[in-house]
């Protein structure tokens, strides 16, 4: 918006009414052509001058700020109905600490938990403009606010574009799609007045019992890094900050336990850097996100949010981060209340700020942090130099986002930007591409003309709630699987529905270790499904997780489908009718009985607003599934850890010979489905690898090419995957490392040459025994295929690094 238009917003200011300034001063119009007189002194000061370099503007502004104004920039106002009682500024705001300004306002009027005050698109943009004007006009220096919000599966706002969960997006293996998801998220955020989005999540899943598995792209550091990079680039292409999370070493809690046990990750130093930190390093160096969120957990006994190693040495020093660090909610208070490394909250504040934290976020009043912070500065436990450094990071981001120069959005444009037909089409594309065909004994795709009566049953069959997330859109018109199938079939067959069983039983989670038959109420629902199944020609059973069984703080003790979901499938199979299972899980599931007895299994995840349409199109052949699982499916929770990648021998078998030191067949070997697995309704063949040069140096780029051909009778997508293995290394190498992938769409009978570029210093580096990043010379095996594991590899080659 140009400054000439700002006057029409009614943004006039009488300086004499502010902060006790002399009433006889002439009224000053602060909105000038090309700049804003934020300190209302009638002249263009350096920090108000858009032509001056950002660092000079930051320095000038810091020099004008008093300590109350500086510390206010390190606080968050949690938005309306989260903590803040008001939608609009009130006279009482002059009695709150943000009379001196504020760092950010989080989740204001975004519709979370069904609170719909001021969530209309135009009215919301007007509201955030009004609040922004308050901070410009009613504070001494007029420092703008950064409006933050969640956005890992589409913007966390009512009726924004609703995409699959991040684990579902991970199953697409599609960089271009993820870039567009990021762009849409950023574009819709910007239109509504938000300037900073907490996305992407770069955590690498190593234990699927962990509740937040559903919020992650997968278990491969490479896959997470590649998709996370595109999400961050997409968001920031719209002049909206991307805040990556959760930094760092957050996703491997002891035993996969979540909730109050978010601590003590069970991963050694070398694996922590090579596995968990890879996505953060890649995204921070290449996308340059303007935000990072410090995590709750400890590493080796030291809380990350009070660790200068993580927040300064690694994040800023090694990775080159130049934005501001916001705490995950409660991370500061946990230093005292949970981790017990601080005697009280005051000491927790000292540790966090001195370690590198810029802004504290929590579901608490702003004063609960800012006032203790001021006290600690006054007592000399935090120096003014440290405060200046922390505040400079916050201000730098605000300058870079243009909040000092063009702080308002056009409210009338918002309805034309948020949830457009183009964005809606992208949600359907994402749902289609997230579909993973786990098993097919020839029953799929279904012929809709072959069945006169179809039963759709299961707890997820007609439930839309799991598609609504507090980290994504708060309200959407979701198409459930039953509705999607019913609408797709139309009058070609009778499509009926009954729930059958709920996601979990009354005794969950105890029933996971001490199962019992259904109680009377549960048996009534199950019997109804059995009777309806007997009268049907086809049974589609839709199973999975809901918010009771998966998500933040929803860790599990087992990986079987909870409740009586497997029993429902068993009873359906007993009818003798053809049975299809559609999974809508938030994590890997041990579905051994289903895999052994059901001929067709489709994994749809929590696929966003169009999931039901995508499921129907896929089951009946209009959409050829091309997704791949981004996480290993174990056969049993007792196999954990069983994640890709893994070091040599960690998945090894047992000798069956009579060797007293190694004989035995005492455990189940191998996963149910390998990382990268996914079938298609067509077939693909791979040509030989061409590797150039065959003997490169560490500074050479290695080109790997392979032709992939669609040898089936219908169009389909192949996800060509490149794996690398260091044949001999000074530290035991990984058996396979994903180092390239491309999703390729091919018509029947068509071929394409897929090319990968390997840079040894990026793709072949490792931590040696001295924990130094090196590229060791020697042989590397290169493998191309459609899944990890030996069964998924189609072609092999070798390169020798000189």
C-alpha cells in the first residue's frame, strides 16, 4: 500500500496527546509520502528512512530506545481468547507493558478452538491494521508489531486452504507441490495481516510412538530437509517470515514419550548432527528463514533453550542464522519447573536470554516475562549489551519484512486472495499425491459397475474432525471418505455407512496392553456393521487415528490400531465379501493381520479438506496413487528403533546354524513396509546408471542419470530414489542414505531420463572420529530404486572419490 493511501485510513495523530508531550505543539501528520514519522518529531530520522541500510536503521533505533522499550520487544502477546481478552485496542492497553511496544502478537483472532470472533477475511485484515496503527501511533517510537501464526498444513485461520498433515505432505515426495503449499500459506497469511508463520517443522522422526510424528515430513533427514526448504522458500517468497521449528534435537524423546516427558533425547552426538540437525542446517543456510523456535527438551542434560551452544554457536555461528529466536510455549519456565536447572523463574529468564533467546512465547500474560526480565537487567544479571543484541535481531526482521515502511495490508483484497479456486485445487492435488498404495493383490482399482451395494465403515469413514488442526485451518468444508465415495459413485450403486467401532475403546490406552472384548455398547455397533456387510457386495473399511490417539502430547505405548479397529476388519473379512482397507493414520501402524488377510490397502493419512474425494478417485482408478511412505512401518513396537537411515548391521538378522554365539530365531526381522515403499496401478522399469565422473574429487560435481519407463497400461507417477552407501569409512557408515529423489509423471509407454547432482562436500560428508566434518576418499555405492531396502533397489553403480 502506498503512503498517499494511508491518509484515507484516518491515521492522523496529534502528537500533543502522546506521552505527555507539550500540547501546544502543532499537530503532525505522521504518514508522509515514502516514510512514516514514527517518533512524531516532524523530521525523517535514520530509522524512519527506507533508503538507509537496515543495519544502520537498527543501530539508530536501538540508540533511541529506553530499557522498557527494549524489553517490550522481547515479549509476546498471545492473541484473543488464547490469553488476550480484547479483539481491538482499548484504553487499558496504555496500562499494559505493551504501551512501550511489543515483539509480536501470536494467533490473534485466527479461529483456533472454534473462536470465530473477527475471523472474516476482510474484517480480520482491518483488525490487524487497526492494531498495527495503535502501535505506530500510541507508542513513543512507533515500532511495528510482528503478527505471528501457525501454518504447517495451511494457514491456521478459519477457512484458509486446508492441506494434508505434514506426514501426508511428506508422502508426496514432491518439491514443486510443497513450494506451492508454502506460497499459498504465505500469500493467505499476508492478505490477512500476518507477517510471520511458524512453519515448517523440521523435526526428524526416529520413533513413531512419538505423538508429533503426524506433524513431521518423515524420518529421513534428506527428505525432511528438501521438503522443508521448499516450504520455507515458499512462505518467504510472499514477504512473510518463516520460523522453523523445533530447534533442536526435539524429536527423539526417551521411549517416544511426549507431554510432560519432552526431554532427554536418546541419540548420540554424531547421530544428532548427521540426522536431526541436517534439515535445520540445510534450510537455514539455503532459505535463510527469519525465525527459529527453541524447543522444550534437553540434550545431554542441558536444556536447548538455555544452551548457548545450540542458540548461538550452532544456530548463528555455524549455520549463519540472522533472524530472531522465539521460545516454544513454556520452554523458559520449564528450565525451572521441569528441568530444574534454574532455582526460580528469574534465573530461568537469565539463562534463556543469555543463551540467545530473543522473544519468550507462552500461554501467559506478557507481564509474566517482561517484568522479571526488567528486574534481571536492573540487578545486572543480564547486561544491557546483551539486551541490545537480542532486540536488534527482532528489529532487523521487522525492517526486512517492510513493517517499518509498508505496515498495512489491503483488507478488501483479502477475500480475493484467501481460499481461491486455484488454492482449493492445490489442496485436492496434495490429497491425491499423498495417497500411498501399501498393498494390492489385484483388487484395485475397483470397477464401480461391479458392485450394487457398497458399505463404507470404520471410525474414520465419515469423520471430518481430524482434518481440522490447531496448527492448520480452524474450519473447513471437509469431504469425508464416505461422502467422497458416495458422491463419486452417484446412482451407479447404493453406498451405505455405519461406524462399526470407534477409534479407541473405553479402556484405551490400557487396552493396548490388556485387550478385552467389546463391551455391550461397542458390540451393538459392531453387530450392525456385520449385518450391513452381509448385505453388501463390497466393504471399504476406513481406519486410523484421531486427536485422541495422535498429535502433540499423544504418544503411544504400542503401534497397533487402537481400540477394536482390527477386530472390525476381521469381522468384515469373515463375511466372505471383498474388503478394502483405507488407513488414515498419524504415524506408522503395525497392521500385520490386515496386511496378511486384506487384498488392498490404501494409506490416505489425514489428507486435508479434499481427502474423501481423493480416496474415492484413487480406489476407483481415476487417480493412480504415486505416493511413498516417508516413515518405516514396523511389524511390532518391539522392533523400535527401526527407522531409516540406520548404520551397518543395526537391522541384522540371526544365524540359524548351531553357533553357540549367534544361533537362534527368536525375533521378527525387518519392517512391514520399508521407507519409500508405495505401489502403483502401472509398472516401471529402470535403465542402467550412468555416473560421471567415475573418479571425482571432493570438489567435483557427480552426475547420476537413469532412465525410468512406464511399462504398464495407464499413466502414473514414479518416485525415483537415489541412495548412497560409503563402502568403507573411519566411522561405521549408514547402510543407505537418501541423496536424491524426483517424482516423475509418465504416460503409458513413455520414458524419461532422471538426473541427480551429487556434491561430495554436501552429500558425502560425515563426522569423523574427532567429530570433524570431512569427506573421506574411497568407494561409494550408488543405488536407484522405488524404495529403500534391498527389495526396493533396481540398479546399482559405484563411484570412487579421489
